[in-house]
């Protein structure tokens, strides 16, 4: 993934192959969209990163199967004080952070002197995968396309800064989070108004995700007081080799919490179907609602994630936030995380059952598929026609999908005052 072009990789491994820069570009387009942030700072944080992790894993497993290697799936990282996995950030695996090089380059570990791909190339070569390149605000820096516009990083290899004097919560001398802090997020029960998937996403992002990025990557200030990030902390975060195991853990948290409250899958755990909210901007905007295509200017398709073979029916269907929620909940996913699987934890950090692209498409992927049954059991048979019309339009990838969903939900909401059970 690091060394091959897209054409070289797809010629060898097939159309599911994506190189490393593609994954970085995909993340950049999602985070710097004209419509607003498409990957973070709201309920969409979980389905976006779960889908991203699945897409990366589909490439990794395709490569390992081709070469008959023993790795069955990409690993996740359990970076908490109750585990010896703290040493993953050090000379044994991902290198010492902050970097030990003269200019804070990471020069030890298995990814020592990790070259920033296409350092002086533009992202034009990836525009054929993009629906609307003008939707993106990203322009790179004067030193290369894979550093942010305000970045002063010139080093051609991966950089991790030390703790900045003004940063008092954590730093590149990474301090693992207390497990109890993140478990507080997981242990809060679903509540429609006070703790739905939006609140859970906020909890994980603010208690752990943001500070792990800042802590491992670090940042600096110019003489004029302008902040700029090192390589792991920013739009270009997937540059870092540690990005994928780190965000596989995000997928694990999402899957675990949703599976604990699977009875709320028929309302997608409170994920907004319109007027979705970005808590950092205190604003709503299009592109992050339940049935919106994830990062629609640079979308994923079902075959990209290994859910359906490249030539299978529906392979070119774009992945929505709804799809990603449904496919990655533990009851539907074809992978199991050791930490929450009930299996003996003899090898923490490994997935005990591999993702299997050949069978994923046969699974009932959609909690929405349970919706008609759920309403019938609740004695709301009059809503079944609207629910069934919505599901039929959705599964057919119809242009009428959103209209059908809107009609169903409006009918539901209009009757909420008449029937407390409906509400």
C-alpha cells in the first residue's frame, strides 16, 4: 500500500486495492468539505471511521491472502493503563513518540523513517475517484500536498513533536488513558434525549480520541503564535502507520455500545435523519444525516469495504452512514474483537474471527430490516405500509429513497401525540 501506485496495485490485487495515499486523500476530502466536516465532531464520527477501518482492512486482508500470510485481519490497539500494549508506541512497534531524529522524525520501530507518500505530488491522480473536486477546500502546504496549508513541516519522513510547553493535558510522551474514563462512555445506557449515539460519540471523541491524536502527534506554534500539527494530528492523520489500529479501536467501541442496546437499532440509536449536528461548530448542515452518503464528494462503495464482490449486485452502491452503522454492529459484523467477545484474551489486540468479504454480503446488514417487525409488535400496524415502502426504496437503491424515508418518519412523528407508545 505504501509503495505501489493505484494502477500497479489494482493490476496485481484487483479493484479492491487502495494505496496509502488514497486512504489519506479520502480522509482529507471528508474533513475539509465545503459542506462541513464529514468525519468528526458529531454522531457521524463512528460510522465514518468504522467504514474507513473496514475499507483499509479489506485491502490488507486481500494482500495477505494473495501472499498466503498468516495475518487474518488488521489489528486494533488497546491503549489503556491496564495493558502492556502501552509499549506499542516505542522502539518495538510504531516508534518512539516524540521522534528521536534531529527534527523529531520517528527513526526507530518497525516503521522507522516512514516516508510521507507522494511528498511533492499533487492529489490530482485521485480526482478520477472524486465526484466533485471543487467541494474540497484542501490545498496542501508549500512543502507538499500531504501536509496542511498552515503546516511548516518540511521533513520527508514521519514527524512526532514533543509536548508543547503550553499543552498541559497530554503530549507526545503519550500517557495512556485510564480505562475507567472510556468505560464511562460505554456504560452509559441509551436514552433518546440524554444519551443517544451523538452523546456517545462526543464522549469517546473528547475523552480519548482527540487527546490521543494530539498526544501522539503533538503540535507546535510559530513565532507569530499560529499552531501547526505534526503528522498524526490533523486532516492528513492516516499518513501515520498507527492510524489504522487506533481507529479499529474506535470501531470496536462503536460496535460494542450499539450491540448492548440493539433493541434501539430500529431508530438507529438516535442518529438524526435530518438536521444532524456538529457540536464543535454548534451548527447543522447537509452530508452527515443518517441516509446521506459518507463523504459524498469522494464516496466509498460496498465493494470497497469487501461487503460485496466487485462484480456482485449492488457492488457500486455508495455507503451511507446508515449502512455503516448496520454493517458494523457486533450482531451483523463478521469480525469479533477479543476484548468484548467473551473469548479468552490470550492475545489482546487481535481479532479472533477474520472479516470475510465472501460472506459479508449475505448477512442481513440492516437493522432497518427489523423496523416493520418492531412496529408490528408495538401494535402500530397502520405504519407498516410506510415502513415497507421506505425499506423497498432503500434496498433498491432507488432515487426515491429519501422521499420514502421522509414520508415514513413524518407519518410516525405526526401520530406521536396520539399514542404515547409511538412517541
